[in-house]
C-alpha cells in the first residue's frame, strides 16, 4: 500500500494493520536487529550482476529496469508485494515504485561526476512507513546497496538524461494497468516520465533503437547461469521444500483435506524461514491431480487415492519446484504402482542425458519415449500420438528467481538449474481400461547441470516407491498437532 492509500486510512485502520504483516521480507536496510536473517545476497553480488550486464549490452546503449506494479487484492487491500526479479537481481532493491538505469559506458553529469548506473527509489515517508513498514530510502540505497547515484523517485522528472544520444534504449515490456495514485513519483508517473524523456512513441516496434527484444535475451543469458551465492539460496529453498514433502508424507491421513495438506507444507516452509511459496501450491487428490495447475485445493477428504503435491518454497527471492505423488492410504495399488514406475523410469532416462553441452531436446525425447512406449505397451494408448494426450506438458524449465526462470532451451550449460518433471494423467472416461481412470502422477526434481552430469538438489525427498511407502509409515512431528473443534457450525442459542 503506497501513500495514495493513506487518505482512506482512518476508515480502514484495522484492515491496514492486518495487511501490514502480509508484506514481503524487509530490505537489507532493516537488518539492524541481530535477529534478522544474515544470508541475504550482499551488495557485491548485485554490483557484479550489473557489471556482467554492462559487458553483455551492445555499444552505446542504456538498459531501463522498472519495478513491478502493486496490485489490488480486495477493495483497498493490496496483494503481498513481489519485486521484479530483474530489479532485485541487478540492484538488491525490493520495494515498488522504482527505476534503474544501467549504462554501457561511463557517463558524466553537469557537475563532472562519473557514473554508470542510477537508481530512483521510494522517498522516506514516516506516515506511510507507519502503515506499510520501513523504506530503504535514499541513504539506505547508497549505503546498503552501494549505488552512489541514488535519488528519490520525485527527482526523476527533473533529472537530465539525454536518451537521444544512445543507439539502443533497452527495456522490458512495459507493465500494464498500473495504478495511478496521489504520489507523483509512483510507478505510473515514472513510466510516463521515461516515455517522455526518451521520446518513445505509442508504436515503437518499428524503431530499432527502442529494443525490448534484446532485453529478454541479455537477461536470460545472465540469469540462466547461477552463481555460487545464488546456489546457496536455491539449495536451501529446495531442501526446505523437500522437508515439507517428507513431513506431509509422514502426517498424511485419508480424512485430511487438500487445504489442510497445503497448510502443512507451507507451515514447514515458514518454520524453516521461507518467506512464502514461489507459485500457488498444487494439492490434487485423485482425479484433481489430472488438472496440471490445480490450485483450488478444496476437496474436504482426500481418501486413499493418489495425492499429487507440487509445492515450492521461496527463500530470499529464490524458489524451488518439487513434486511428489504418494498413496494417501500408505501403499500404492497395483495400477498406481505401474503408472508411477513408468514416470520414474522416464525421469531417470532424462537425468542420464544431462551434462554441460547436452541438448535439452535429448532429455525431453528420452523421457517422452519411455512414457509413450509404456502407455502403448499397457494398452492405455493405441499409438504414440494418442499417448501424448496423457503427457501433455514439457519436461521441465529453469528455476531461480522465477519458478519458470529466465533462460534458454537449446544446449544445457554448467550451473543451469532446471526441473525434470515427467507426468502421466488419466482422467475418468478415458479410452482405456477403467482401472487406470483417475490416476495422476508427476515426479518433479530440481537439478544443477554439472560438467559431466548433474547435482540432484531435491534428493532429500524420496522418489522410489519403496522409499515413499517407508516415509509414509514414519511418525510425524505434526501428528500431535490437534485443534479444538469449531462450535460455530452448530451454535447454541443463548439469551443476552
């Protein structure tokens, strides 16, 4: 909630007080308390990413990175703010209403100061910060982020940048539906001022100097290769996600609801310090697992059917993506076991292709061949073309700051982090024997590509049939977590 919201504050103080606590992790400027996390990415990491960005930029160019807009959740309540990963990657700044300029070559201002980057940030505002938390501010940006040429957003309108001298002005697709608040330095105004300063027409697609194609190409080539600092955070996000999977396997009971299982996953994530999830948690029991991005999670009892759990913790801006499919009743049925093993074998076939320089298409083909051949052999599909409808998605994707992270899909390279996630989904009334109906299996693991193979980051959660059944048989730390029954479902009549 930015300052434009404060005019309505007296009417909604309680709701604002509640939403205050839904906002994201504090920026590094707030790490003055000894109890704050100490493993945020350091300012040197972001400075190194800006240096790499300049190296990749074409001659005589400038790149413009904008914050993501805030979004309304309900009436005057906003969604928890999630920063633009590019803004965080290149600057470390995690607040809205900001603008970053990175220049290929060193610039000189009217006072003779040399600079190669400028960051415009939210101005410190005691009244606004009372509602929505402390802001990094101008001095914090200089000291905590190490960007000497930092200014308040309101300074951008009068800041002299001669965009006409650059051969290339590179930017991502402009955000749409940006709220225009009372603050004249919010994202809406920063975007309008940038368009005016750079003389960007409404249709700039035919003018070669305005380039939002190479923005994605340049940033993808940087972000697809993870640094050691990034790998530390990714490994933690993945391990946290695996521990959530393990604890749910041990705690699962047929009388649980999908929503309860989602809550258990995310409780474990929070217990380990993850700020949130990298995407909507998918908890699909039985045929609900056949919906690839099923997020309703409304089934009140999962029963003894197969349970597909696709949940990824986000830790300090980096997200995992781990899926396990388990028998909620504790043991795989015969048909379930056959389908699960087929998906497992497909995943193993894909893993064997991975190494620096291998082709993504080869991993894709290895997994798909195992699944399509198997489905035809089992009589579930009459041919490979029909088999594809039971495996309707690709093999995987990059992960990092986005769950579907920026990256290329040709040759794999050392220190890429990817998911391998084959699956089979057989809805009821499919053209096969009824015993297969309603079975949905996806196994998704996160792997770092190495020089001669891969590092399986998500090895903490079992994948083999016997190991999953063994995990389910164990006692959970959550088994004794009992809440009193709600009485409002059948309230007693009371006289007052």
